[in-house]
C-alpha cells in the first residue's frame, strides 16, 4: 500500500494518453539501473521515512535549458529546481503535451524497440523521474524502511531513484542535425554498442535515454550503455 501511495505522489504526468493515435498499444517499458549500487544492509537511524514530497522546490527551467552540457549518461546533474537529475519531470506541476525546452530522461516508445518510435523526423518518448538529493533520499528511505530486502530498495539508490508512474507517450519533432550518442556524445564509454541509431540492436530500443529539447525539437539524445 505504501508504494502505491508513493507512486501516486510522484507521478510524472497525467493519466496516459497518446499524442499520436497511430502508435501501437502500450507495453511495459524497459528499465536500466545505474552502475553498481551496493545493496543496503541497514537503514541509518537518522533516516527520514516520510513518503511525502511536500515542501520540495517546484519545477523550473535552468538558465541553460535546451543545451547539452557534455555529461556522460550517469553524470547529468540537477538542472532545475526539482530534486531530480536533468531539467525536471513534472512531479510538482506536470509536463504539457509538447515537452518544454530542457534535458529530460525518457524511455523511447513502448519498449518494443519499433522503428516507428525513432525516425529522422520524430521521436516518441515516455518520460521518467530520476530523483536525487533530498527527493531521492526520501523515496529510497521510505522504500527501504518498508521492505529492506525488496527489489525496489536494493535496485535503487538515493542518488538515482527511478520513478516511471505511467506509460504516457509524447511525440516530438527531431532536428535535422540531431546529436546522438551511446553513453556520451562523442567518444562512447561502451564502444562495442552500435552507434548507428538505425541499427537493429541500437541501445535506444531497450535502454533509457536523455534527450535535449531546444526550440520545440529534439536536438540531442544520449542513450545508456547496454547493461552487462
């Protein structure tokens, strides 16, 4: 019951709708965990166990909204005033149908890896929240206090706590000069992964990604390195 209430509180968006009625039915999306997070054995005595995020700062866009800072995938910092990595995720105000300029964490499409979700002209995404700082600590403490041996507690961390509350899809135009990388833009930390996004095994099909939206279109995309 605790996790159900928690999920409702940190919902990234409104109940799912498709921005393109021609897309296939929703399926459970993929998931990738951050690199090697040690499983906790005890919960600190001073840890807060609140499941409410009330009092956390509201959402706002950073001064560099729409710019990629050159970070590797797992090093994207908090850019907005929400306690999440990247620009935000709408946990305190919601994201409209057209994703605002900024840096956002997403799954591409519905998890099926279909070419229809990523073309030269459009990208269809399911937005996620990557909590860190105060928000990540609150959520992780609550999960681990409730069930220390649960998958939620042991696969998450205070600095990279993933919430994907629903499967709502949004479709955005893609810039003609899109920058694309796996693990990073430029030299990839996982050079054996296909760097061509049209490859049948391209990691965006089953891993999650950061996208940069600038001027109402996706200008950069960095996909996580394949697990393992």
